[in-house]
């Protein structure tokens, strides 16, 4: 109820408030004068009219000032609440370390994109990527160094994607990329570009890694040609990623 009242008051401008003040002044003066005229003579009543009118108007101005202050406070509180809600929503869908979307949001969006693909009869592709020998790098150089690689990887991916693509940290050093309205050929091309960009990226102490560099393996799958639903799409992309990891790493597998 308070929220509804605050919204209605927030729509009032200065003219409305002055109009309220004048009405309040007239009403208060009428009540006071009517009451006093029952007990005092005409001269006293006339004097009281002047005094009462001035007093009532002053009171109404005070009330108007209070209303203005209240409305300003309500607007500030409403803006603060809106900003806080936005921040909480961002925290609930973003990975704290990388700033990418989290696993929960990924699951929601892939459902939405598959439903949309069914309605509009177009394809949606999924790329699963995993940093090669990441555990070795993490164990050798420590978690802060590993975290730095993950954040650099996130930046590298984000800079290579379209605005409507969705990239999420799937877990650990694994990433998932949803490509709406994208078939396998275009998804394969993007995955190869990501692999190459990752290969030429310079990471600290990467010479200690097998092969002397930090690389990534990727698996690609497409709905509906490779899968009938979300579960089978994720499984196909993940299976292709597994093949890439087992057959030499630093490659893209698509079936």
C-alpha cells in the first residue's frame, strides 16, 4: 500500500502541491472561523479570519515542504532499490572470478535458445572448451596464476564473440558457448578461430607447459542435426571435447 501511495505522490509536480496547499488553507480557515463564530462577536471573528487564514496558509506551506521532502526521499529510495536489485541479479548470473555467465544461467539460456530454434526452425550450436594441462599449470605456479589464466581466457573469448552469443564458465577450466541461429560450419569456424587466438596468446610462464604453450581443446555440436534436446546437445559437444583432449589436444572436434 505504501508503495502505491509513494508512486502516486511521486507523480505530483509543484503546481499540484500548491493547489493542495491552497485547498488545505481554505478548509482549515473555514473550520476555524465557523467554530469561533459561534462564541465570539463579529469584530473578533473578522480579526480571527485574517489571523486564521495566515496561520492556515503557513501550516499548509509547512505540510507542502514536508510532502516535497518525502517525495524526494521516496524517489531516492526507489532508485537505490532498483540499483541494488540490478546488482543482485548480476551477481546471481555471473561467475565471480571471470565475469562470465555462470552454470545456472547457461542452463536457463540453452533451454530458451533451443525452444526458440524449434519455434523459428533454425539451428543453435554449442561449443565446449577446456584449457589443456590446466591442472599442471595450477599446481606448478599456484592458484593465483591459474586464476589469471582463466580471466585472460574469458577476455579472449568475449572479444571474439558476437553480442548475442552466450559464454559461460561451465566449471573449473571448462567453458560453454551458445551460438544462436548458427549452424555447424559457422560454429566450427568460430571454434577454430578461438583455438588459434588462444594458441598465440602469451601467458606468464607458459613455457613450462607441455608443448611450451597454453592451449585449449574444443568440441562442437548443433541442434537439431546432432541432438534432439538440451541434454543430448550438451553430451554431443562434451563427447567431441573429450575426443579432442584424448587425441592430442589443441584441436577442434566436430561430427
